[in-house]
């Protein structure tokens, strides 16, 4: 069965130039990793969700043919070891897709969700990934409405972690959040007025040229973000 992982790497000071270069030079190296069927190196926003980048924090989203391929990559040398050498901290979550709809670069990387979902527990932490390519002319409206809404995720009841990620500044953006349960996530999605208004506007004004939504069961996680394990207080499994 395939496996999805999301890693957040916070680099030590002094490695910003190296990290920016990796956004281009690491890509061909990742393409040659055995068993890695889909990957995205992602920057993060200043303050979590800002339009300006956080030059010390990066994400790696990966979909693997099987768990053994992921384990081999994280244990071996190569490009990941270079990140580890420069990291102040790393947090990695193993994820199983429960629902995935939409496209990312023309494909759904989590298209094994239907096969993976049976038997998923009704409670326990869930993660949500939303990603969109924004029409250039719509970016002012996006950042006016969606960015503040996304930033409010961090204070929503039941949120363990929320961060803005992106392939390109301003126009290719994603939000990754982890919730204590599906019920907590749904309470926010359906009852937060700011969130509902932003979602309505995205449809009415056609902000995106491509978008994807995916929900995951969190299988396990390790490491820290900002000095602590985001899921330490939640039961996994």
C-alpha cells in the first residue's frame, strides 16, 4: 500500500541561501529516489501564513510506493541527509488518505484514498491539505480573504498544527493542518463564518486554475515544530 509523508524542516540560521537553491537543485535528485512516486518541496510563509517567505522553514510532501521506500529514504544519505545536517528540528508525519479530490499538476497524487480508507478509525488525529494555483489577477482578492482565514486556523479549537506552504510565492499556495479529530475539523469547516465566506468567494469569483483537497488519517509522527511535538497530547492509532 502506498504511503504519504509530510516533513517540516526548520533550518539553523545561516542556511537560507543553501535552502533556496535546493528548491531547484534537489528536484532532479528526488526524481531518482526509488519508490518516490510524487513529491513537492515547499516553502513556508512568514508568521505561518504570510505572503513573504520564512527562509528557515521548508516542507517535503511525498507519496511512496510502499512504506519501505519511505523508510529507506529517511534512513539513507543523499539529499535528505543534507537537510538533516542543517536542521534545527524536523517533524515528519505518516499519513493515510481518507478523501482526495482535485488535481495537483494535472494529477491526484492521493488517488489511492479509496483503497486506503476502509477501516479508518472514527476518532484520532486527522490532517487536511488544501492546495491551489491562483490566477494572477485574483491574487489580491485571495490574500485579502483567504490568508487571514488560514491564519485563524492556528487558534481554532482542536488544531494541533497549522501552516501555510507553497511551491511558488503568492500564486501556488497550500495549507496543511492537523486536528485532534474529524469532528473538530468539520466544526471549523462548516461553522466558522470567515472560512465559509472565503470558500464561497473562491467559487463565485473563480480564483483558482487548479485546486486539490485531501483529508488524511495520521498514522504516526516524530520530531518537533517550534520546540514541541504537535501531537504529543493526542492519541494516535
